[in-house]
C-alpha cells in the first residue's frame, strides 16, 4: 500500500513539474536588425546601416522571445532632420512563441538623405 502511495506521489510531482516548465517567461527583444530585405522566415537579408538616397524600402527585423497574442509590437520610423514621423506599424502574433517579426517601410519617392530613428 505504501509503495502505491509513493508511486502516485512521485507521478503527481513529475506531472506538476512538467507543467511548470511549459510556462512562458516575460517578453524579450533579443535582436533588432536593419536590412534591405527579409527571407521567408522574416530573418534579415543584407543587414546594413547605410542606404543609398534612391532607396524606396527599408526593412527592420526584430527577434522576440515569448511573444503572445496579448502583446503588441509597434515600430515608429522618425526622420531626425525634421523630427517627422515617416511611418508607424504594429503587429500582434497569432500564437505564442519566439521568432522574427519584420516591418517593411516603403517610400515611393525614395527616403530623404539623413539620419533616422526607429522607436520600438
């Protein structure tokens, strides 16, 4: 009888501990990259900090850990020469997890020369 009780308690503890390991930690931004393009998994392609004046698209990828549908990630692109907001985009994941999220900013006339800031 004692052996059955001990086995039951051990199984209960094992199952309880496995559920504790499944909880997500706090949301964390692991990496931010400015690039010319992204691949099919939203990973950065041709990362750079310098773009020619005729550039019509700039990509920003963010690798996020523990991102849930209750979270929202927003990026605002600001042209520092005039302090004007060029664009603002946001995303909410469909399911919980970790990975890359990409934001593509397009400007048909080409981005003006100068410095930019991305607020996340």
